[in-house]
C-alpha cells in the first residue's frame, strides 16, 4: 500500500454524524435519563461534551470537574468557561481528601517542596534524570516497571486519581440513571497512555476511540471550540511537571501517522525511512506492552 497524501484526513460532517448516531442510539438502548461526562478543561473532554450536548441537548448532559491538590487552576477555568458556553450543568468536586485517606500523596515525596512550581521542578528533574538512564523510553518502562521502583510508585500516584474519578462518575451515573461518556482517543488507546480502569478507560460509550488525536483537532476546529482549549498542550494534569502527553510520544503528529501505518500494514522499511527506525520501534513497543490494557480480564470463560 502506498502512503497517501494525508493519511489522517477525515470528513468532519460525516464523522460528527456517525458519532451523534452512536451517542443517541446507545442512550436510547440503555434507557438512560442523562449523560455523565468528566470535563477536564482539555480538548478531548471538551469535544466529547460538545458532541453530547449537540446530540442530546444541554439539559440531558451533566458535567463534572474533579479536581485535586495537583490540579492547575487554568484547567478549571477552561472547564467552567466551556460548560457555560454549552449551557450544561457543571459540578465541581475536589477529591483530595479521598486521595489523602488512601495515602496516595505519600507515594512521592512532593510534600517536601512548597508550592506547585517547586513540585513541578522536582518532578521534571527526576524525569530527566530517569530518561538519561533509560534511553528516553519512559512510557514503555512505565508499562512494565519494577515493583517498588520510583516509576511504579509514580504509576500508583497518578493512576489512583483517575480511578477515584471513575468511581465518582459512576456513582453519579447510578444516582441519576446516567450513561457515562468517555473521552479517550485512539492514540492513547493504542499506546497505553491512559489509566486502566480509570475515567479515561471506564465508560459506557467511547465516541472518540476510533479517532487519532490529530483528527480530534480537526473536529475541534470544525466545531469552533474555544481557541484557548484548541491550542493548549495535552496536559494530563495529574502530576506537577508533566505538562504534555504528546511530548512523551515524540509528537502526536508523528505518533498518529506511525500508528496509522502499522494499522494499515505499511511495509516496515517504508515506515522507518519516513520516520526513523527508532521512532517506529518505540511506538511498536508501546503498542505491544500495553496490549493487556485493551483486553478484557483474562479468564477460562
């Protein structure tokens, strides 16, 4: 197969129509009263909220901004801004007390550093030192870290946050007869850059899961999402100093195209010539090491 001129090109109107059909059909089939969405203030969840409101109406969409000690104020500002623009109800819940009761914040010694800036500098320094000794393959090592290591402690630190968020979203869904709509995209899904059983994994409907991250940017521009949401980095907002998920993949642009090439069985030498053998190998490793994230629990059924 020859490399197309633009492998990530989509028809925005057709794609939005297909997503609307999915949301409406599942909403009806499950006989739900409202949609439940965690709104982080980032592009993915804002796009998901927009699609739900356009499909179901603002009165049937409940948005939740679930903050904690490490959350940056700018993301709360953007979540409030966009919820108001959509006309949908937004509930703000701080989960810090839950995380403290689970001793999550004690997993990393960030309490020794006063203020978010110093915490961020400490994490950034530790990450850079780690990358110096691991050939830059932070994500692949994260997916198979040694028990008791700082990487495994960091995993527990960040993943607990999204799992608590998932519990709260499903509590609200059960209380209100709601359908949880997730915001994960295909790039995250295939590279394992999400939390297994977290709020970016557990959902009743995942309307963006067939789309790469760059394709979400096309839809966001088509729907005129606020400029500040469209242009900001893909900040997971779970750890000071970790501000851009795309940076961990090299870039979303290259990662998306490599994933597309692997999915469409482009000859490996052609992919390596286009992007470099090192980059292709890195993405392949992430796909392979995160395979268990995408599978149901192993059993004898």
